[in-house]
């Protein structure tokens, strides 16, 4: 079984602990339950995917903290990285 980590119930991304191929079903533990998500794209070890649909300009949360803002709509199971996330950490210009 492919594994991914969700640290806090408020998180809207999960981090994979192994490379994941498109179409892979990943089960994540969330708030005492579980949720199955079909990954839509290749996700490399240590990268993130959306655990639910995220709208453009919506905050992206990992470890219960805002790590950035979606620069476009992101579907459940899509890779979340610099191509669709604008970081809000350590910028100094915003």
C-alpha cells in the first residue's frame, strides 16, 4: 500500500513517502478515519498532492500551517508544487 502523511485535520495536502504513479489509490489517515484518493499525476517522494479540491487563491495548509496560496485551481489528487502554489513563507515582499 502506498503511503502518504497528513499531519493535521485542517491540512488540504498530503506528503508522499515514496514515489507514486498516476492512477494510484492512496489511503490517508484523517482525524481518526481514512480517506482514499486517486492520485492524478506522478508525485515524487516528499512532494504533495491535494486531498480535496483547492480553488485559485485559496490557502494551502501543511502541518496545520499555511505554506502558500493556490495560483490556480487544483483538483483532488493533483501534484501541489511551485507550478500551482505561490509560497507565502520567507518572502519578505508580501
